[in-house]
C-alpha cells in the first residue's frame, strides 16, 4: 500500500461532506459573531471591498459577490456533476423515481410563497417578498445532512440533491423574471452558445478528439472557456452559479477507449477538496454576516413571520405533501430504502433558506427595518428548520444503524 502524503490525506479528508459541513457551519458562525461585534466595521469593509476589472464585463465586484457568485459556482459545478452521474448511472435513471423529487421541489416552492403572500395580503407594499421562502440553500442543507445522517440511506441525499437543484433553478428563474429589472439577453445567449461548445468538446469526437490527443493540456482550453461562460452568465443578470450547474451537467460521465476514468469523475475528484475546504467556507464567511437589528419587533411583523412560516411549515407541507400525492396520482415511486418519515425530516431540512433567500430579501426590499426583519426571519427559520430536521433525522439514522437496514438499493432484476 502506498502511504499518502500529508497533502493527499488532507485532500481526502476535504472530500468528505461531513468535514466540509463543519467548515461551512464554523465559517457561518464566525461571520454572525463578527458582524454583530464591535469589529463589524472591519467585516463590512472586507466584504464590500471591490476588486476586479470593470471592462469589458463589469467584473469589478465586491469580495462578498465574488464569494457568492464566483466561488460558489465551483460548488454548483460539483453538484451538477453529481446530478449528471445520478441521472445516467444512479438512482435518477429511473424516471418514476426522478419525477418524485422534481415534483416535490415545485410543491416546496409554491406552498411557502402562498403562505407568505397570505400572511401579507393586508400589506400590499410588502407582499413582494413572496419569493424569499421559496429557496433551499443546497450547500447548508447537504452539510447538515452529512453531519447528522451518516447512517441514512444514500437515496435520501440524492433526493435532497435533486430537489435542491430544481429548487435553486426555480428560485433563480423567479429572480430573473420578477426581481431583475435588466436581463441582458445578448450575454445570456453568448453564455448558452459557449455551453454548447463546452458540451461538444466533452463528447471527445472530431476537434475534441484532436484536443485530447494533443500535447496541450486540456485545462488550457477548458479553464478560459469556463470562465467566459461564467462571466457572460453573470453579466446577463442571471445568477452566475447556473453556469456551474450547467457545466457540471454537461460533463461526460462515460469512459472512452484509453481512459482510466471519465472526465466527470476526474474533474469532480480534483475540485471537491477546493470546494469543501476553500470555496464553501469563504462563501459562508461573507454571506452569513447578517446584522440583527429590530429583533424585538420582528415577531410582530408579518414579513418576518411569513418568511419563518413559509420556510419551516411551507417547505414541509409542500415537499412531503407534493411527493406523497405524486405517488398516489402518478406512476412515481419512493425508493424502497426510504420511508416517508425520512422524507419528512428531509423536507424540514429544506427549510434552510439562507443564501438565495437573503439575496431575494435584498432585491425585494429597500434598506430599512423591513429588510432587517426579512433577513432575521430567514436566519431564524433556517435555525428552526435545522433543529427540527436534526431531531427527526438523527433518530432515523440511529434506527438504520441499530437495525442494520440496507442503505443500498437492491440490484434490479432483468
């Protein structure tokens, strides 16, 4: 056996969702304490410091924006790659199972929005925040699941991964349609065109085959191409992390002649330590620094209460109810390694709104008490959802561990 060096051992540790989860949560805790401490000025100065070229793509962005739109795109690339693997080789290759988390995600967006709108019907000036409780923060949700659910069936993580991706795509679509004043279609079309080129190169035929056989390293082509796709997507007004998901989904997952592993597996394996050990903690550090103000009046404000009810109650009803109804009304089915109580706990975990919810809050409201209440509601709801989900899923994890219930789906019969 070849003994691993310290660098390789560290990289292997950082590939663990649990290790990445602890780093993510630790960075978020530091951000909250720092932003509400006497040294908050330093935090804001670093977060709001602008860096990058202004021309030609207006990339003179704040450190916080680079973290949320740039570094987080690396994480979303890995998520997209994982999802591609599941659709081609794993759990989601069965359409009857793939349908369930997709429909559940739609329910998990609609019900929270309706709850918020219903609670703010008497305040038409504030009803524009209906998109806030729609979003699930995939990074935090997966991190919490990795920490509390080590013995849970892998199918539950796949369910959450699929649901959260669909949820994020829905939330970003909502932002583009309802919360973006200037969507630049020229840049959007340019990003899509380059994604087509990226997908073509992944096929490994024609020009792509020549590239693979040449002495020029592939990254010399793919890295600038990926950056341009991200930059054009960002300039279009669409949240730039979509570029990461799209490129991950376009990676080739099948091995061709002469290859030891697929491009998807190779790149995912290489990038995961950077994502877990660097991208996610820095993103959390500059996204979680919400200042608590007006907390005394928060619990009498229907904006804050609508956000809390939407994320904590709406997500549970929308996801669990949507999934259950789908199995009753269609041919969709729940993975046999899972029980409905597992889906209930996972649905509660999806109530962690955080990043996208905070973003929509800033788009929906001007700076002031209402915005502070909306952000405070997101944080409180995310904490409550985490606690409730932990109560359910830790018990379920203990149940699976105690009874030795298989965590892998039995092989399908031909």
